[in-house]
């Protein structure tokens, strides 16, 4: 076959094409939020956020394929200094022993307009596998010529699964702090420079 070398090159390029098409995006903390919500005294929901975090995602075409993130637990902020101090204490996050919350995806599955990333989530020294649904928006070019994507996602976790056990019971039988915590992610990613 006269054109065998050329044919092999074409096949190789076709098979390896998706790898060359993968783009990496770093999370832009200035335009991103990692928030949470938990019930208080059964009758109300308290909202908070983490002020320090980093992360990156990989996108192939219009498909989100990988993500990782690190949250600094000491940066927890509910708007009340005394409560935040308690949340940083051994009663809850014990930030001296557990300075970070981390996520590393292992696989990605497209489901409708979302991508479900399954991976290892570590909080309070406990690692469990979770499935994190994320909606990908973009990419778009910002006014400075950078390629950006948007990410939105929500997930509910039981804090007791991660050893966050502290609580008090009300006279009515309810709990001061709810066990279920909803985490909400709204993030922008900036494409990493091509090497």
C-alpha cells in the first residue's frame, strides 16, 4: 500500500484528536462563589460562603471532562464573627487539623444540559465519592481577549457523613443545626495559556 505512512498518520491524528482539543481553565476567585445553606432552629436557613478557594477544569469541545478544587476552611464566612469562630473550632471544621476541603473528579457523564462529575470529596478528614452536577456555559471571549467559561452547580450533603456531629436538640425535638447542607457553586474559569 503506497500511502501506508500517510494513512497511519491520519489515523493517529484522528484517534488522538480529542486530547489535543482539551483546554484547561483556572477558576477565577474574583468572579466565583462557593456558598452553602443549612437550616437553623428548624424555622430558618442560614447562608454562608468560603472566601478562599482554587480549582481547575478541563473542557473538550463543549464537554466538561475533569475538575478539581481546594477550599480553605478557615475562610468560612456567615457574616457573624462569633458563629464563624465556632465553625472554625473543633465543634465543626476544626480548621487547624483540617485546613482544606477538596474534590477530584474521576469520571464525567453528560446528562441533559448538565455534566455529572463523579469523584472523591474530602471534608473534615473524611473522603467519600460524590456525584456533582455542573452546568457549563461558554466558552466566550471577554473584553481583554481571554477565553472564559461559566459553571453552575448544586449538591446536598449530610454533614454527619463527614464527622461534623455537633448539635443540640430543641424542646420540640428539632435540631439547632440541620444535618443536610446544600452547597452551591457559581464560578468563572479562565483558559490557561497554551505552552
